[in-house]
C-alpha cells in the first residue's frame, strides 16, 4: 500500500506537474479517507463503493465541514480512484458519479483603498523587519501574487529597475507581473538597507528572509499581517488573499482589462477572474440604493 501511495505522489508531481501545495492537499484528503474507512491494502480498495464515499462525506458534513471543503475532499478521492482505474487496479471509479456539494458563491472579500493605505502605514521602516514587511505588503498589493508565490520570490525573479517580478504559479506556469513605483521603491529600500542586516553575512537566493537567513514562511508572514491589520484598526480578519482580491478589484474599478487581469493573477480560465466583475456590480447596486431618490 505504501508503495502504491508513493507511485501516486510521483504521478501527481511528475506526470500531472502539480504544485507542491496541491499535491499535499490531495494526499491529506486521501489519507484521511483511507484511515477513516480502514483501507490499508489494495484488496480493501476494491470493495470501496459509491455508498462508502457518500457516507464518508455525510460524516464530514455532520462534523461541520463547509460545502467548499466537502467538494475538495470529493475531488481528491475521485482523482485517486481515477488513477487506480488508469493503472488497471480497479475497473470503475466509485466517486465518478457523485455530485459535488453546492458551493456558496460568496463574493471575494477585499479591502477598500483607505484600508489598504492604513495597513501599509503600519510596518516600521527604521527596522530591517519593518523594511521587509513593507516591501512584502507593497509587492502583494501591487501584483496580486498568492502568498506562496510571494515567499518563493528569489533575487533573480525581481527586477526593480524595469519594474516587474517573475513568479511560478499553479501548475508550475511562469508569469511576469508589472510593479508600481511604490512597490519597487519599498523593495529597493529593503534590499539596500534591511536584507543584509537580517542575513548578517550569510547568503540566500530568496528575496524575503528571516533572521535565520531562511525564506520567510507563509505562516510567519500571515502572523505579521494580522498584527499590522490590528494596528491599523481593521475590524475584519485580514489574510494575504484579501490583498490579492483588493489588487484585482481596485484594478477593475479603474478600468483594467479583464483578460490582462487574468494573466496577472495567473488564472487558467477567465471565468475565475470574472468573479471580480460581480463585486463591482454589487458595489454599483449599493451606491444606487443609497443615493437614488426612488431606490
């Protein structure tokens, strides 16, 4: 069984060319399913049927998992059994005909421009950590990078003279995103005045580093962001993805082309990017209701 799992991971990484975080997510869901259903041998997998999976998802739902989480679990299980069919270890995929739970199509949450301004005022530019954090926040808001892409930026990926950053997105697809002057200046100040003090003579290919000369982790950056959000008096729980949503929403508000935004965000399908047009429609509706005399 362990050998089969290793082969499946190899398939996801090498043949499907999936990102590390995606593979880890698939395997967490599959491992949870196999453990819950006491599937420990290839023979055990042969007796898993549609009912087994439906009951498993029902138990997860009873535990309070959201529709989105349930849908992700189903996708992970379906992909795993699809692999077993391809490898001739099963003749059918018991998860193939199970419908995904209905997802709540909530609009992406974003910060208003004034809230972003207050957030960006919080890092202390007189300290190496403050210079780093300001550069990361400015870069995140200027480019719409995912936090995993942000912490993976290397010195070779960023060109502050020509104002662009290169990143490797989902599916290991490379894209180049332009930078604004504020982000370029913040990154330049960090590289010239803060990064060397954090490294203390050590070297690292990564742009954003900790005091231990390691790349700053997603978790560490998230904690710093939450601290700054509290200091800025933001009532909502702010995550790195809210800055990504803010980047997209503010560009569209100022007339950005949807296809260009799709490229900058690294969306494979423009339909994913179109969610931000719904945000604008909601905003127009709110303004209409507030100000029209006969609304």
